[in-house]
């Protein structure tokens, strides 16, 4: 974590730590100030620097009576961790072949104020160091560096094809009342017992493993080890001073036995990371899943390269149930976790692995600028807030109205369904101020309304005038237990 070219988080009492001979005195010097401490009986030591401001590159010196080590070209700025699965792990060099903006950004390096941290230490971002680094995190960090005009440091811990259940420790999972309750109800044991190898899942796997060995076959995959990836790829970073986290994961769901609700697991993960770091409720941005779905406000915008085109054809009204869209609804709901804003991706490039990582990084930067750094930029399109019945109509209110509600690509607002509890119909939708009023002659006594409620809602065209798309929603109550 400590090397030449590193970035220290500004305005934070940033921790510095290491090992030495038990009882040995350590002095840490930075920008003319010295902090001292002694190594404990286990040889470990830790101090916190005084909060620093952005300025010229400096040296960080760590000394004992027997000598010292000096880290050179140390900057103060903003430090962000990137984590998740393949869309965070994928390297910029590979994605640059089909992402012209990313390719040009790599070639335009080096960037003295953008630093990339790997297991080998910190490096100045350039075409070579950037090529092997996360494509989306590089793009996010570069946009942030350019927008803020200050140094940015990036760290990544990500592995393709991995579930959220492997990215929080068993203690974090057990410490979350909702997650631990759901797990115990589903499995009859605690998360601690499961992590110790107890329970039906492990017994069944052991029996299958023995049978496979006896038959000379490949052994089945064991049950996931909760926290294994956190332990391997994140824990070593704790408690390095950071501003926040950019998370891109979800395709592999949770894979925690009996707990399919990604919102529940991510809520536990976010709170667990924050508690472990001990640096307050830092921002935890997360990229929306699935990727793409509706046509963007401006199809020519490079940020939206690879997005779907508008198609007016609609499926049969009411053809999708909340449970069939649980994946989508979970990710929208994750945006309600305090200080964990959703990075809207419903209008970005499509696919499990969208090609335009520069676009995803730019969108994440936009959200960070507005939600974290207080810039006057929109961070979301309209998000359902409430609704009320008005005779044969329903009036819907939204958060993130921004510069006003709008529609695009057609002569009318499309994508709303209205229902009476038995049947659904496509609704006539009209914008009235900061609300939308929906109605249908086929539903004289409406109870529910939903928007873009389909796996591929290319027909939906609701935005705010900031150019960000509305999020899908339904007013039909539901939960993971099927009621």
C-alpha cells in the first residue's frame, strides 16, 4: 500500500502502518510534521497523519533507530477503490480496441496527477500502466481528475464471475440483522456455523465429493466461502485513507444459500466495509444492473455508445411480474442505501460486458461530481416517489426531477402501464409540472401503475431535462418470499 507515487486522501487523518521490532519507536515525517509511535508486542504499529491539502509532491519518511525508508513523489488528492466482478476487473488495454475514447485517453498519457495502485505498488498512469488496469476505474478516475483538477489515486480489488456473498466477511454478514435473520430462517444455522463448515450444504457437498472421487469423476464445486474475496482482495487495503468506492457487480447475484436478495446483501456489505474502515459513511457508488435497456436522450453522445435504439413496439400489458424483474428492482432499490448512489446505466451500452467502458466511467464520474463533490450536475433521472388515485387517473410524483420532466424520441410519453389488480393496460401518460398523470379507458378503477416494466423496455422514453432516464418501477407490493 505504500510506495513511491502514492496518493494520500486529502482532508483526512490518513493512517500509515507497518511492522517493526516489538517496542521499537517509529517516526513518520510528512510535509514538515513528525508523528511517533511504538510497535506493539506483535510488532504492528499504526499512526495517523494530520489532514493534508492538495499541493506539491512530497516525501513520506518512516524511520527507526536503525534506519529509514523514504517514499518519493507522494501526492495528496482523492483516493477511490474499485471493486466487483468482471466489468470492474476487465483491463483497459483490451477494451480500448472497441472503445475509441478509452483508446485515445490511454495514448494521451502519462497523467502525472493520476496514480494507479496494484499489488506491485503505485504508478503514474500512462499507456502501459493503464492498459493493465481496470478499464472502468481508469475511465472514472481520469474524468474525475480532469473535472476536479486535483490528483486522483485508484485502487482495485475485483474478480470476474463472483457473487456479492464473497465480498463481505462472515462477521459483516452475521452482524447485519436482516441478512443473518434470513440466513438462519433458510438454513437453520448461523452464518458463523456455515462459515465453520457446518450445515446441510456442506454435508451434501462432502457426500457428493466422496462419490465423485469413488467414481473417478471431477468433484463438484464446494459451497461459497463467505468473505473469501474480501479477505484476499480488499482486506489488505484497510484502513488506507479513501474517499469512497465504485462498485460494479451483480451478474452473479449473492450465492449466499437462502438469501437471494441482492439489496439485503449489499446493504450489509456497504455498512460492513464502512465500519471496518472506520472512516465514516464514505460514498459507495454502484453501477446499475442490467446494462442498457432504453434509448438514450442523445444517441450521438459518446457516453451512450452501444445503447439500444428507440422502438415503439410494446409487449402485452402486464406481461411481466415483479418476481421476474427482481434483479432490476433490487438494483434500483440499492440506490436507497444512505450515501450509496446508483450510477444509472439503463441508457448506456448493452450486454453482460458493455464495450464502452469510457462511457460507464464518465457516467460514474458525473454521479460522483454531483453526489459526492457537490457540483451542480444531475445524478439520476426520475425515480418513483409516490402516487395517488384521482378518480379514473393516477398521479405519480418523482424524485430527481432535475430541470423538469420530459420525454424523447416520440410524440407522446410512453412506457406506463395502469392496472386494477386483475388486468393491465397501456396508459395515456401526460406530464403535469413535476408529476405524471396516467389513465386508460380500459381501467376505470385503477390501483397500480408501473413504468418500463419489461426486460428490454426500448419503448420507454421518460427522462428529465438533464438527459437522464427514468428508472423502472411498479407499485405492486412484493417480496422475495413470493407474496
